[in-house]
């Protein structure tokens, strides 16, 4: 019986640090997942900004072409 108690005590002694390490890893995984989600949101915002910028550039180019056409026609 004593041998069995010693074995369980050894198992408990080994499991405690593993459980603590597991909790630490879980916490870090949660932090990394949140960082990944934030990065995804940032990428999405950047893509939206780039789309808006491209549309504005197209509008400006159209306006400039129209102004050039008006200026050429007046000459």
C-alpha cells in the first residue's frame, strides 16, 4: 500500500508543474489569438482604405481629364 501511495505522490509531483505550464500556455494562446484577430481587423481596414484611395484616385483622374478637355476646347 505504501508503494502505491509513493507512486501517486510522484505522479502528483510531476503533474503540478505540467498543469501550471499548461495554464501558462493557454493564457499565451489566448493572447496570440487576440493579437491575430487584431491583425486581421487591421488588414481589413487597410484593404478598405486602399479601395477608397483607388476610387478617389479614379475620380480625380476623371476630373483632371474633364478639365483638360474643357481647357483644350476653349483654345
